[in-house]
C-alpha cells in the first residue's frame, strides 16, 4: 500500500493512503464505458427510427440524449482530472499540515467547469461521429415518402441491401467479416477492433510505428486513440446477416 506521511506540529503524524484514493479513481474511470454504451444505444435507436421512417422529432430527441451523455462525459472526466491534479500537487509540495482534500478538488473542479461552454459538448468526439453517421444513414435510406410520412418497408429493405453491397465488411488484417468495426479518424479505413488494437500494440512494443494495413494507405503512424467505433458499418453488417438468415430459412 502506498502511504504518504504528513508532519504535524504537536502530533506524532498522520498517514494518508493514496492507494485508497487511487481505488476510488479507478471506480470513477470504470463509469466511462457506461457512458459510451449509452451513446451507442442512442445511436442505434436513431438508426432504427431512420430506417423505419420514424418521426423527425424522435430522431432529434436522440441527438439531445447524445448531448446529455456528452455533458456527463465532460463532467466525469473533469472531476477525475481535478482529483489527479490534487494528488500530484500534494506529492509535489509535501505540505506540513494535512490539506482539505475535498476543498482542493472542489476548487480545481469549479475552475474547470467555469470554462465550459455549450459548444464544447457539440465538439465531443462521439457526438460528432453520431452526427456524421446519421447524415450517412439518411443519405442511404433516402427521404421519407409523402404518404403519411412513411416509406414502404419493401423499399427500405431494398435501400439497405444496396447500401450493404457498396460496403466492404472484410477486415484488411483478418480477411474476415468484421463484428466490431473500428474506424481510423485519420484515413477513414475500418478494421476489426481486436485485430487492429493488437497490431498497433505489437508495433509499439517493438518501438516501431504502426502503418495502416489497408493496401495503398499512406498513414504510417497509427495510434489507438485514432480509432473510434463505426456504429453505421456495424449496423449494416448486422442487417445484412439478419437478412441472409431470413432468406436461408
């Protein structure tokens, strides 16, 4: 257990366990994947609404949900940052008296929040990806028909089929159909999640740069942070497999 010792006048001393604080931080960080899951669910709901000719108001409500998740993500990350900066400050300054940790964290957290703006949320990476994918989905499905604002299910199926034939579902690394496609923000190529992460990690462990495995791509310095889930492609793969399953029965 990592302990930090504070000298206190008139006292034998006091011990603070940064291991306990570290454990609490880990618990906070474990909440981040739940936010990502919520964003993924909201994205899939929006896709469902577009594919089935849903009301535009309902589709826009999913955008509002994404903004709310972006706000949660920002707040949680800023709080984690405040705690980490407080720990670093104490270890660096080594004060003689035990500081009010809660007050220090609150002060740093408030300073970060004071700089927040609504525009920040709309620059959230997952939100921007959501907007791009919705735009692509609308383009592929096409405008709603004038009949009660709905497009016939048969036409929707045809649109989805055409869209899927125009896509490459094969990972350039595994040469197998992707299940969890990850898109490269730099060059826009897509790979199977486990395969691309393993490839990048292996290259970095050898102190070498990771090149995009897509033939002809010039991106020669890939990082794991360049990758984002491609919910649109994942959706297309699942729809194609679902249709193939129905056709085979």
